């Protein structure tokens, strides 16, 4: 089994599309697919499909981290936000948010105490919106791509924000870093495709007084399919079962819950 698993992991990582994903995460996905499929050919196909669904599908632009870093380094402080916007257009999740980015971050900063530190779970390119958080000093970002983490670490250095970007499967290893606010933006539906129970229990592991939990109002293909109602009902039942207070906003294509943890998990 373990030889078969390692050869499957190697086959996945040999493909350019998945080469930068952390092998540990590929291994976890592949092990699950080997349990489900008798033929290794089918398990390989299913592993790639799953990695596409939960990660690669969102990177639908051309990823050119070196060029992006150069553009960021050459931009003046005033130009930098425009460069960040252009870069965020390369990940479907942040691209959908661009028309409401100013409004969303202004609303969050107005509704919460000063946001000095952020934990961003399954972050994609959203840490580039750090420039929209005026009081920020520390940003801790987590995703499964090595090249993304390297890029974000250089970005944080460039803008003088401390913290870091970490290559981490947040389901098997939830971040333990404490912060003022934890962002779980459009991440739960995606993580639930891997393990619904682990995605929910991740919320209880986050060490932040406030959580920003968001859901897409439309699928990647643009269909709405009652998503606002379904995600809201499910999340509201999670809130009701905890010592949380939550406010829901609908900001264009995103359902945003601002959650205040009244009692923190021990
Ligand atoms: C829907 S996108 C959300 C990105 C970002 N939070 C945003 O709102 O723009 C989901 C992200 O989760 C990441 N991801 C998927 N599974 C993960 C896991 N187990 N651990 C950490 N990140 C994961 C993907 O690489 C992708 O960047």
C-alpha cells in the first residue's frame, strides 16, 4: 500500500499543475482515494480531480510570482494597491471580491476593534488585501502551495508586515497561532469536500476573538443554486451550537459572517 501510495504521490507531483502543492497534502488526498478505488489508475484520476476542485481550479490566471514581486517592488506605496488588485485577479476567489474589496474591508475595520493581527486559513491570494487593513502589524497565512507561501513571505517583507505564510494542510493541522481576527474566507465549502467534520471542527480550534467566515453566493461556474440560503442555514446552526454572536452581511457574490466568540474553546 505504502509503495503504491508513494508512486501515486510522485505521479501527481510530476504534473506541472500540482507540482507546488505540499506532498503531505497530496499524500492525504491520495490515501483517501486509494481507499475508495480498487484500481490505482482510478485513484490517480480521482486524486487529481479532488486537488483540482479544492485548490488548482481557483488559480485560473497565469501564475508569475517573480514578475508580480518585481511589479510590487517597483510600485510606489500609492501604486501598490492597484498592483495587488491586478495580481488578485489571477485567483478566482479573490477576483470575485475585487469589485467590493474597498467596501468589504472598510466594513470589517469599522465593525471590529483595530485589526492588528490576522490568521488567514486557506488563504489563496487574499493576504494581498493586507494593504486594506490600516492597523495591521502581523499576518499569518496558510495554504497548501509552496510557491504561493514563498511569494507571500516576500510580499509581507516588502510591505513591512510581520508573521508569515505557511504551507499547511489546515484540516490535519489547524493553525494554533493566536490573532485578533481569523479569516475563513470561502474556505469551508472547499475544505468540506475533503472532510466536512474536520472543516467544522477547524473553526473551534482557531484562537481569535473574531472570525470572518464567508461563503460564495455562486459556484465557480456562476450558478447560484440556493447557495446563500443553504450555507447560511448550515452556518447559523453552527453558531447556535456555540457561544458565538454572528452578524450576516451579503456583499455582492459573498455571504459574510462576522462572528464574535463570547467564550473561547479551551
Ligand atoms: C475558495 S479558495 C479561498 C481562498 C481565499 N480564502 C479567498 O477567499 O480568496 C480555497 C483555498 O483553499 C486552499 N486549500 C484547499 N485545501 C486546503 C487545505 N487542506 N489546507 C489549506 N489550504 C487549502 C486552496 O489552495 C485555495 O487557495
